[in-house]
C-alpha cells in the first residue's frame, strides 16, 4: 500500500511525513502536482486549481482561494 507524503513546516523546520501523521497546526507546503492528504485552510494561494472529480464528479478543476468557507449546519 502506498502512503501520501506531505511536506510540512513544523517547529520552523521543513519535514516530509505520511499524511496519516499530520496533526492540527501543521502547515502544508504544496507544489504543483502534490496530492493533499488532509482538509486544510489556505493561507496563501497563487493560481491554485484542484481536481476534485474523484470526490464530486466534477470534470473541471476548481479554483481555490483563501476565503474562509461558511460552515454548514
């Protein structure tokens, strides 16, 4: 079985770990082509689009931004 690897900033150091080892407060460092191993809030974005077809069935990429999403009840 393969594990999704994540690059994170933890305690001021850049490290790579398995997505299952992410904890609240980890800052994900993403680059083009990376898989996202967790739900996350975006702090800084430069032309970010994601392919969510496997989750939503959408055929086109979704544009992402740093705006906080409203919680559903």
